[in-house]
């Protein structure tokens, strides 16, 4: 084990918008959907209503492209009062298929960091979403071999993380989580008594935002601007040897 600030035995990463780009795919699809419904309502009204439908459908369909697609179809039916054409519904389905087929774009410096940490500790992924979709993205990502464990969950709560740590016999003091979502990747882990590093992504789904008054309660929150800073934070000896 290389010299580090703390000898974490397991470091876990979120996947979407932490390892690879994802939010842009949803944003672009949403823009196309709004254009499709523009003859019926204003952009703001469509966007807001779709967001409301997504939130209420999370308990039924969970996260991911499939749930998003069903929410788009439901929104289209509601906002057109059932007048949406079958051909227009088919356009929504084609839009979803394009989302699924989008190439996986690994974020800058991710592979450099994974290569460095791979020899230092167990690497894990803990991600939300549709199992089939996430498995497909990992298969196409080219980085799956860096990870010892991949966990796809329906929701990220302290109880979820606790179950995963217990399953793999990991102590909270030996665990570090890295992710872009304060709500899903960071605060639940801190609530559990483990450590977490927040690396913000340039765009975040509104459902994942956390009020500043809530953040003020966490004095152990660590936020870095780039994943390469994780190596510096951990005082990895290899950090100075890396050429980006």
C-alpha cells in the first residue's frame, strides 16, 4: 500500500457523470421531446411537467433511460389530453433508442486515476440506474477491468450503502466514495460515518440538488474540482509521476 492520507481499503466511484458523461444525453433528449410537443404548450410548461412526472414515477420505474422514456410518453399523453399521435409516440421511442446507443465518453483523467489506485486498494462502482443499461455502458466503456466490484442499485441511501459494505465485509473507516451527486453519492455516505469526495459535474439534474442549509450541517464535506486531485488528496506517491 502506497503512502496515503488515510489507508482506504476500498474506494468506490459513482458511474454517470463521475466516470463518463451522461446528463447531456438526457438534456438533449429532453430538448427533442420539447420540440415534439411545442405545438401544444410552451417550453417552460413542458419542461416543468416532464420533471414532475419523472419524480412521481421514480418509485415505479426507477432511474435510467427506460423510466425517462415512460415519463416522456406519459407527459405527452397528459399534455395533449390524449391527442398525441401514434407516430409521435414512435418518435419518443426512437429517441430512447438513440439514447441507449450513444457512445460511452469517459471523463478526462478518469483512467489515469483508476490505473494509479488499482494497485493501492479495492476499486468499486456503486451506481443507480437500470441494470441492463448500466451493464451495457460498462461493457462499452473500456474501464470495467479496473474494478473489483460493481453494484447497481435502485436508490442510494445510508441503508443502501450499509448493506453493500456489510455484503463485502468493508468497515466504514476503510471506505471512500467518490461521486458528482451530493444527494446520492456524498451525504448518505457521510451519514453512515464513512468518507466521501464530491467532484461536481457542470450540469446536475434538479432532483439531485441539495439546499445550502442542508450542506451547512456537514463540516466534513470534501469537494474537489477535478478527479486528478483525488491522488493529491490521498497523497499517492504515484501522483507526481503521472503525465496527463
